[in-house]
C-alpha cells in the first residue's frame, strides 16, 4: 500500500514510448488505439498494446483485461450530418470489478497525470464493465 501511495503522490513517469505512440496516433493516424498500463516496478506508464489503423473499437474492447485496470485512448473517426469527416480522441479509464483494490486505487490516483500528458483528448469515459464503454456510448458522446 505504501508503494501505491508513494507513486500516486510523487507522480508517475510517462515514457517516451507512450508520448510518441500517442503523437503517431493523433497526427499520423497510424494507430487506432493505444492501451497503457502502470508498471509498478519502474513507477511509470508503459504501452501495453497498440492497435493498427485498420482495427476497430471492438478490437480495443477485446484487448482490455477482465481482471486488471488499464487506460486507453481511441481515435474515433466519423462523418457529421453536414458530410464532414471528423476525428475525436477518447480517453478510457478501465477498472473492472474483478481487479484488485490496490490496482483500482493506483489507477484512480494516476489518471489525471497521464491525461494531462496526452494533449488533445476530447472526451473521457470511465468503465467498470464493457456495457459502460459500448460503441453506442462513444458515438453519442462524439455528436
């Protein structure tokens, strides 16, 4: 517990890999989504999985573990009623009910740090089960 408190109060380190992957997704559109995890040994965020540009939101949802917390960013492309192509980046805080209490606390206290470091996020979704982050919710928030 002391380790979780120490990391939460001193700030987590965001690796260059995390920043670079996010910038590639945001500007170059080479990734559809990125899943981040906290490495408790190093005391920082790392990239857990990167989804290629052709992958879907269902692929992102399937890549999240059932028993551990994660953060994810998803690049949602859509067409408006005016026939304009737009893109919005969603930040997803995933904390399933089956995850450890310690992990939930660590991810909850570290969320603002990673969110601030990833500049350009439009919307945030917090979910404890898949129905709370369904594709319909993403579509509704983007409108």
